[in-house]
C-alpha cells in the first residue's frame, strides 16, 4: 500500500488546522505511520482512502455509523428533507415529529432538546442539574470515558491547559462498580453535589445493582443522576442502556450512532427539570441549548430514519451476535499463535475492545501500533471496534484472516523486539499533558 496523497494532505492540514484534523481521535498520533491518513468515501463497512486503498472499517466514524455507511433509508430521508431546506427562520415540523418519537422510545424522556454534538448536551445536563439543585459540584465516573470538551470535564484531564483551577475543582471522580468511591464524595460534600454523571457501561457490566445504587445514593443526597448514552444508546438496546439495565436516570444524553453519522445529539429527561430551559415558567431561566444549526432538518431526518430502522429491523441483536463471533474468534486465534494473555478481545459483546500487551503483559502503545499497522497491511482498519449492522459473518471472517497474519508478526516482535517490526513511532493517548 502507498499513502503518498495522505501524507501530502497531512502536511498541508497541519499548517492550517491545529492537530491536522477536527477531532483528536482522528489524529495522526492515534494511528501507526503506515495507515490511511484521509478517507475519501465509504459504503457499508468499507472505506477508500485518498490513495485508492480499500479497507474493511471497524471504526465507523468514531462509533457514529450504526447501520453502515451510505444506508439507503437514511440517505433517502436526508435527500427528501434537503429538497425542502436544511434550516429555517422558525422551527420545522420534523423537530416535533422526532421529539415525539424519542419521547416514546427513551424510557426516561418526557422532554428532549437537540444539539449537534455530545459535549453540548452533557454540559447542558450538568447546567440543568446545577440550576435545579442549587449546587455546584459534579461527581463523574472516571475511566475510559470522554464526557465533554467543556471546562467542567476537560479540566480534570492531563491536557487541562486554559481551564481555571476553581472550575475543575468542582468536578470530582469516582470509579465504576465501586459504590464506596461515590459514597466518599457525598460524605465529603453532603450538601454540595448537583449531579452524578456516568456511562451506563464501558468495559464491563454493572455489578451488584451498581447503577440502581448510584441512582438511589444520588437521590438520597438530593442530587440528580445523568446517564451518558453517547455510545450505549441504540447499541445496547433499541431504547438505550437504561432499558437494558432497568435504571431510570433524571437526565440522559444521546448522540453518535443515533443518526447514522449525521450530526445529532439529544438531551432527554424529566419534565420538571427540562422545563427550566423552557418558556412556560416564572422561575430563574436556564439558558439551555440555543444554536443556529442545532435542529438542521436533514440531520433530524437522518435520526428519525435511523431510530425507526433500528427498531423495525431488530438491529441490536445483530450487533451482539457479531461481537460475540468476533470476540471468540480473536481470542482463539491469539491462543493458536501463542499470544494468550498478551492479546485479547474483551468487554461487552456489543462493544468489545482489543488489548495489546508486551512481554511483561502490560498494555503497550508500541505493540498497539504494530497490531494496527499489520491489520492495515491486510486491508482492515481497526482502531477500535464499533460494530454496525453492516458487519456480519463475512466481515468477521475477513478480519480474523487478517488478524492471523498480524498475530504471527506480533509473535516475532515479542521475540525480536517490537521496533524491529514497527515502522515509525508508537501511538499515543489522547489525554496527555504534553505532545
């Protein structure tokens, strides 16, 4: 494979765009040197880069494409709406139609508000919680999560430059499946916590009724529960992970796969809380979400088509089945190549993840880069596993064939040294203090 056009475009991009792209997860530092730099088009689960290379893609637009690239039902809905116009001086009827659909779908939703990205709606949820409770402190679940690029969250991460310390001091971390870590926050701030925000699940399922215990603990101390369903929504269950796990949050947020790659994010929640951002009360108003492009009609049409397709075509069970097939196949191949305990496909089957370790059985960015490099050589782009309806047994089989070859190189690298086989530098974590 050749990546000449990608490298030329990257050089141009870094001159005029900080980081060379508009989402850090798409940056050069997240991929090996031998990898496509720019994607030109996609269809189903296949992408083509600017150099004409073809790849089976498991990244699916940062997990935003649930049905597959270029899904006919979604594109038809978008085209029909675009002919009417993408944005108007007053609201469009599709805003009401989609809102009603989501209120009927999401168990905890009595009202909804639209935006363009997940950071906007999680921050809006935090603002609502602070206004509703009259408190300032936020308890957030620490781990492999990204809640927002706004100050209340990004100020708690290593790249916190530009965030005032008093702002970040108001956000306090606790650990998933560790109720005691959250109890300590409430003990230290008995009347100060406005909300608890967490994803329903990331790497593992909740244990010992963890989510319900979090909700009960929050309510007992007068705080609200916010469930971030950016990833879990419409992937764990067609009505969200809150339906899958049987927990009802006060507020919840959705995005990513909800519109099959089009830009829609949703804040949903209890009427008495959401109405603080409305016009039908005489209380101190919350300036909630108000953006010019927050309700672009064609994106809302994509969302409506996606939600209905997921429900009518029973998409979610397909995701679980594909994930189970891929997990078992990957782990079997690792064992066959002498990599048991070194490389593993772990996590929840509808959203699994691959761990790459070194000789000391520690997660290693150089070996991660090597694995990604060798999969790219074999036509598979797999920065993470975002299973879509466009992935099935054939795509799993192709991936396993590529992984078998990649694992053989990985085995040699363990014996001979990773840098003998890796071209260029290791990948790097997104959340780091210095480049």
